[in-house]
């Protein structure tokens, strides 16, 4: 058995020294459009197709059909099949928000992961999940408990977090300190569109590469160019992003 859980993203596992430590919770942060949800979809898809590992996609923002369509849009044609046969289970906003009650929502998630044998989980997004909390103290308490339950259930989890501002101006929130790893997806405008980058800022118990690397999203998913010699986050005018 491998020492690490593969992310399924070309280049990212190399940066991580092989993948993610099993039973870790990893925060995936970025502004809208950086590819956070697609990374989560790719992570679960790779779990089934490459490692025969079952996964749960917890979505507070999309319906199950939206998640399936997003997967198919980047070439994961078998994603719907994996959902239909139960190898990937989607809990969508209709399931999670119908009672508008934190306890009922958490119970629905815990019921799913306790009743069945899963290996991977994606929560999309932590930003919406946090809206249930009355204050920072309650947020800290629930996030710690929730993270512990995921680990005790044998899950290696990605928690997606929506940022309002672009790195490096983003505020460092509580969730950054309560997770085992922090992966930042970054995008900057260019004359022809946007350029995307990935930065692994932290990963406990692992020797990682903390440089910032170019990221592409294309047919087949996300690809990190981990051998980009001479790469710099400076635009053509010489202004740092």
C-alpha cells in the first residue's frame, strides 16, 4: 500500500512528495474560477478510477446534476457512472440545506460516512458550511470536532474554501490553522485571459515543495507544471502579481 493518497493531479503529487498523508484534512483555497471544485471532483474521480477508493462529495452550493456536468465538462465521462453505482456519493444543497439547521446538516453527513465504507471526502464549500456558526468559538469547536470525525472515519478529505481576495492579500482565517494542509489556487489576469498557479503552503508530516507553480485546466482536468524552470510570478511589465 502506498504511503500517500494520490490527488490524481499531474504534478501536484510530485510537489507533495507522493500525495497526501492518509486521514489528513487539506484546505483548498482560492477566489472564484480558480478550479477548486474541479480539483475536488478530480480527486474523487482518481480515487475510484486509479485506486478503487470510494468518495463522498458534499456540496453546499450545487445540485448533484451540476457536479456531474462539471465533471463531464473536463473529460471525466465515467463520473456519472461512478455516482450511479455508489462509488461516489453526492450530498447536494437540497439534502443539506432543507432544514436550515446545523445539527441536522452534520447528522446527514455523518450518517452517510458512518453507514458506508468511504476513503475520500470533498466538502464544497467550507465557506458555506461556516455560515451555520454563531461566532468564532462555535466555529472552532465544530470544525475541530468535524475534522476529528473525518479522520476517525478513515477519510482523507479536501475542504474547499472560497476567498474574497487574491493571494497574497487574502486574510489568514481560522480554517488555515485547523487543517493539516493548505493548498492555494491563484489566478491573475493577462491580456488574453487568466494565468493560474498552485501553491502548497503547508502539509503536516510531509516534506513538500513550497514554490509556486503554473496550473492549467483542460480536457482531462488540472495539471501542475512542476518542472517550470525560470518561472516567476511577474507580468510582462515587471510588476509583481
